[in-house]
């Protein structure tokens, strides 16, 4: 007697690991499963996968970008902190020597500042060529980062020539007076062609000091202190 075989096709769609799987089953008339036919059908199963790596890659890229930004922010934060506290690897005295080696002349201003995420010493120099120079020194390594002629600057050169103290000497006197780290010195006109030096410093307790020194003798004419912003 012939057996009537009912072939049932079952199609199932499921997402497996981001893919689509299709399976075929063969059933006999008595509800059982023909093992051989089922095995053959299974071997013919068509499995398609969808690659989502691109999406994950974009997320990773965004993560990397955020990481780089955070790194830049941290570097910039450290530079700002060092600027406020005067915690530079290169001292004012060393920076002054580097400036004058690059441009022989007279420094009229030397200030610790940040340029992007980098800590630098910025100097105004009246060179022996009678030109004003803008010089930047890396405050970590002491390298010259920039040296350009500043055609816009037109300060009174006579004040520079009459001043007896240079920037390095003023920095040393300010450090001795405040027992701190000097963050800037600048020569200003006092109306008598001798000039006065102004200096800023931060001591170990975080107090900020502002001083005015005579341009000839180096005598401290004014000394003001105030608590730092961090405190």
C-alpha cells in the first residue's frame, strides 16, 4: 500500500547575531519526522548575515574623537594650572637666556602664558637691530617656538636704553622678595626715562604678588598680595 506523504514546508525567519535564517522541515503522514529528509533539508538551509561592523566602527570613531578631545582638555587644563601657579619646567631666568641667545638685545616683557594646550614664555625684545621682536619659548623644553619682527610695536626705545636692570635681574629680585615663582616681568615708562619694572609672582601658599621695582636700583616701590582664585 502506498503511503501518502505530506510534505510540509515551514519557513521561519529569525534574527540570529544580526542575520536571517531559513529552515525547511519534512514530515511524514504519521506526524513523525523523516530524519534523512530533515537532515538533507537542513543542509540546504540558507543563512544570510548582515554585517553591522560599520555602525559599531562609527561609534568607536566617535569614542576616539571624544577621547582625543578629553586629552586636549586635560593638557590645556594642566597648562592653565601651571600658568596660574608659575609651575613651569623652564624658569624665567632660563627663558630670558634663551630669548637673548635667539635675539640679542633687551627684553622689555617676559610672561608665562598658554598657547593652545602648550605652556610658553612670551617675550618682547628690542633687538640690537633696533627692531622689536616677538619671541616664544617652550616653557617645558626651553626651545624657541617663534621669532618674528613686530612692526606694530612702537614703544619708546629711550626707556629701554636707560633702564639699568634687565628682565632676568628683575625676576631674581621679585623671587627673593616674594619667596615664590615669578610669572611675568614688564618694563613700563615712569615718565622720567628710567622706567619701572612690574612683576607678578605666586608663592607656595598660592598667594599672588604684584610688585613695582625701580628701573635703576631695583628697589621695591610697591608690593601687593592677594589670595589666589583656587583658594
